[in-house]
């Protein structure tokens, strides 16, 4: 499992160490995550994931998916969303989608039928798309809450992110001071990001 994670990220991420107690759960999470991603384009998936991670104050996911979002919508737009100014940089439908994703992450039981109806009626989402948004946000909640419950810190590789973005997106646990770990002592792979 560590070797596969290292092949993907360039080092063994801290979340993999937590999942080492139940590697079959990480494998099943990977399959679920792939299925959650499948119907959504990259922009939608990353916006919903980022919104849920930000609401849950999970630094590692906020940093990782914030970085991915930078490549899709730009650094200033990511900083605006993190500051609660998404109306300045997103469409009305995307703003409604982010608000729904945050509600799923923070208080799913408080979501009213009218909120879902408005996504469909006012913003053009299909029933299936509303399901996808809810599933992506709920899935992120599982991942972040499990890691936070186990005290998993964001990987030290996140220190390479530019200072303003890194400080803004470190919303929960601080970035680890521990050096990255590798399964192959003879390799010095370029560290990647995220989880």
C-alpha cells in the first residue's frame, strides 16, 4: 500500500499511515472516490470537494484541492472562495452548489426540501447532479473526519505552496514538521500534493 501511495504522490502521505491499520478501507475509499468523481467534471468535483473540506476545516484536503482548483480557476479565485467571496468569482449556480455542499458537510439534517428544489428549479441542476454534489460532499466528510479523529497532520510537502495560499488554506491542523517518508531509500522522488 505504501509503495502504491508513494508511486502516486512521490512520498508516503500521512493519511496512508493512518489507513495502514485497515488498508482494505483505503482501497474501498479509492474505489468509492473514483465512482463519486466519474459523473462530475474536474471543476465541479474540485469546487464541491474544496467547499466541503473548507467547511470542515481540514487543512490537508483544503490545501490539496485548493491547489488543484488554482489550475482550474486561478489563485485569486481560490483565495476569494476561501474568504467567503465566491459570488465575486463563480456563477450563481456554482455559488448555490457550494452553499449546498457546505450544508451537507456541516448539517445535512438541516437541509430542507426547498433548498434541493431551488438547485433544480433556479439553477438548472438535474436530480442526478444534486445527488452527485451531495455524495461528493458527504464522501469528503467521511475522509476528513476519519483523519482528524486520528490526529493526522497535513504532509510537510504542503510547505512548498506559496505563503499566502498556504496560510489561507491551513484551516485546521497545522502542517507536519516531520520530513516525508519513502518506501525506497534509494529514491528521492519529487513530492506531490494531496489526498
